[in-house]
C-alpha cells in the first residue's frame, strides 16, 4: 500500500511562552481544560478512517507536549492504535520535549507506548541568551534531559538550535555546536531566527533593548554551522536540518515531498486528496465545535508549483524524473522561464537529474521560492 500518510497531533500548552514564539500555544490553562482538549483530540481521531492509508509517521508537536501529564499522551496513543490497526514499530513516531518540563517518568511512558524519536528544544547552550529569549531552562537542564533520554533507551534524538539571536556572537554559536556535537545526536536542526510580528521579542527589539546580529554575521553563522556539522559526519539535507546517515526526519521529508498528512488539534493543518484545510485556531471553539476552515482545492498547476517550492528546500533539490512520474510533465520545460532566470542569477543549478539550490541560493532561498508561489 503506497498511499502514505503522516499524522500530526498538536498539543498547544506551555509552561511559559518564549519571547520569539508566534505559534498557537497557551499558558496558565487549568487541568480541566487540558483534559477537555485531549478528549476532543480523541473524538477527532475517531472521525478519520485510516484503513486506506499506510501511516508511516506520527509527530506530536506544540506548544510543549512534554508539559502535559504523560497519561494524556498515553490516552491519545491508545486512541490512535485502536484506529490505525498497523504495527507502530514500523513508524517514525516523534514527540517534542523541552528541558524543564520532562521527567524520567514521562520519558518512560513515551518509550513504552511506542514513541521512538525525541526532538529536544534547546536553542542555545548559553544560559544568558536562553534567559533573554524567555526559555524556562538552562543548558544544565538540557544535559540532564538528554542523559535521561539515553538512560530510558531513546537512540533517535534531534536537538534544536537557533542562530541569529539578539546579542549572539559567532563564539556563542561555536560553543553551542561544540557542546552539542559531544552528545552525538542523530539529528540537529539549526533555524535562523525570524522576528515575528506581535511577539515580545519584536517589542524588545523595537524598544532598543535587544539588537540583532547583522545580516552578514547571521550568514557567517549559517555557513559556520553547515561546514562544522558536515565535517562531523552530518548530512545537510534541508535548509535547516542535518542528520547522521539514515536519520533524516521522515515526517518532515514526507511534507517536503508533498505527501499527505492529517493534522489533529487546534490550528492543525492537513493536506489530503489535494486539499489543504485546517482546524480553527480558537481553543474554546475547537473544544466546543471544531470547525474546519480554510479549504483550498489545488489545481494541477498549484500542485506542481508547490512541489517545486517544497522540493527546493532540500539540498538534493527536485528530482526531475520524480516530477515527470508524478505529473507527466517536464519541469525543465514547464518552468523554463523561472529556471532560466534563477540559473542566470546563480541561485539554481541543474545537475544531472536534479534541480537544486547553489551555495548562493542557500543564502537567498526566499527569492527562489517566491518564483513558485
């Protein structure tokens, strides 16, 4: 059965909202409301018929999934197992956890119910910078979380870092990389900071209380990360992601390869039968009504453009023969104007059966993607 499907479950609760975060997440919610939300999640799962799909990945994100009682996560999985009728051992099953919210008991529960991949939100090893961006933990908390995860038996672990933080120096970044590499995680995600509108971080920057690194320094940081991790045996397989051999995030790869996924929970997005839709982003409305909104039926042209945009996030780029197989069209002819322009600007290259970003294209990827919006 080749009808692959990923499942994303959104847990929107946090102990405290980070200053840079604009995700749909909530703090200071009662235990009763969290229980109501989980009950609604389970009702939503029950409404789907997964029989005609080959579910290959489950991803529990947030928010901070490790903030809530692990019994709730166990309940969600019990509900999923009853619907899937598949062996979870063959799936990549990820949960996001944050230091300061996870315990050995929670990690044991995650392992017992079949979760086999952890994504740990660290962001930086510099405690001063962590405090500055509103993180609730220290690097020492992360160390404890990582060691507990290994003790419990987790082998497949991702660590998140952010570059371009206010007041961050290249030396700060070097120290973070050196410290993380010593743990030998299978996967490292390094995201460039985006200052989102309406966040506390934006407010502090506008007040002059925080100062972002220059664009040149931010790019130097990016290339330092790329060169260092590649030398240490990590494959740079997507703009912000590095993995040891065979440890790429299958859930994210499926999204970048335009495979189908179902999002469960408040504000969760789905891509099914060439339709994009999402749940309401209002927590109370989700619990009481759970209206699906933003229903977009893709035309073939939209689907092909999106395939190019998503594929060009990957370092390998777009596989021309895969494009032809999926759409019975040649992307070299179909997008000849866009490709010629981007090749002339040294942002793209055609290498055998691949269309991929150049080194310059990595720095100006947004300009590339804009051509396929």
